[in-house]
């Protein structure tokens, strides 16, 4: 066997390996299996498998390895079908013409963040109507409450904690906290009397599947059950530690909620990690709307000292 033949054979084996790996991930997607922490991690990389199998399919056709080409095409088609809502965002109904709209920011502070003063300065410039903080520690609370930004938000629900499970919800409009939902990390369920009526706001931060896979699945199921039970205009916002590519997250969307980034043509955007040498590769931070509430705009922004990109979303009621 000459070297050229061995080289082609090695390339073919590598191609089969790539297709097998991506194909196995797509099988877990097809069956909606969240699996283990390794499976969940690989599922978050699903969109990066699409160009890989397309490259393998093109190379296989050129080399006349038709079995490999057909298998690659089948796996790639499955991935593209899963990505359909990214390519063709869900339609958005008309909003009430007299609606003022409400802006809500999702801010993962990072529990070890030493630059919260700088974050507060940025929040003054942002001037959102509502802020959902996650990884909210006693130190963060002390810094933020002493900052001028606190004066803009007379209504506050604070649940600080030493590490990543703290949560807070600050608002310019009246907040009434509802019965606390049993979650592993901090979460806040509140009714907000906004300029366009009452909105149910659920601020969430499930644990990461890397360190606590079982509770991650359990908490995402709790969010899905919340979405299924609520009938008033709803905004679920925060760091979900989950991407569209996780079946457990798509189960939440099946309860009638719409992802604001997807609805506004930004489904391919990413939010984590922002503190590494490599760019962020997955979106873990979301705003979900439903029950007559839709998003009309969403923008990401960088947070000093955090490992997540934050965002601000504008929501309005649909026209009757």
C-alpha cells in the first residue's frame, strides 16, 4: 500500500469519525435525551457540527466515497432541520399601537466580580425599567445599593447569597412577589405593574449541567411547568445555563414561550464565556415571552468583570 493510498484511507476514517460523533449528538437531539453532563456539553456544540459534516460530505463527493457522502448529508440535514427556527425566526404578532413597552435587562454579575461599580455605571446609562441580577452576593448588594443607580429602582427584591445562587429583581414599577418556587439556585417570581398592565416576571438561574446535571434538568422542568401554569402576560428572564440545543430548554419553548433572541433574528448570537481568550460560543442567557407578551427589540452588551454578556429586551402586549 503506497503512502498516497494510506493518506486517503486515513482521511476517510477521520471523516467517518466526525460524522459518527455529530450523528450521535443528533440522535440524542432526535429522541430529546438530555443524557449526562458530557452529552449536554456536546449538545451545546450542535451548530458547530453542521459545517463539519458539510465539509466531510463535499470531500467525500470529490473523492467518490459516496457512502460517506450520503451519511454526512443525512446527519447534516438533521442538524439543519433542528436549526430551522434560527434560519426562519418565529413570526411576531402585532403589538398594541398605544403600548409604551417595558425594557428588562438580564445581568449575570459573576459572584467573584470585583468591578460591580463599573457595572452600576453602565446600568445608569442603560436605564432599563427592570433588572434581573444573577450571581448576586452580599458584596454586590452593598456596592449596588450605595451607588446612584439604586435610586432609580424603588422596588427591589433581593436574595443575595455567598456564591452563584443569589438573585435580585429591581424595578421602576411596583413589584409584588408571588409564592416562591422551589429551585436550587435563587429564582424570583413577581407580578409587575408596568405601563401596559400586569406582567408576570420570573427571574431564573438554574445550576450548570457540568457540576449539577440532575438539578439542572429538574430546574428546567420547573420552569416549563411554570410556563404551562401561568396565563397572564409572561416574561421569563435570566441565565438558564441552557441553550436552544438542549432538549430540556426546547421543552420550555413548547409551553408557548418564544425566545426573544430568536424572534428578533439573533438566534445564532452567543453570550458565554466572555472572559476567555477565545470568543463566546453558546447562548445561555435568554428572555422568553408568552401569553400575549412579545419582544420587539433585544440588544446584548458586555459587563465589566463578568463571564456572561448581558442583554436588554423590550416587551409589549399584543394587539387584541
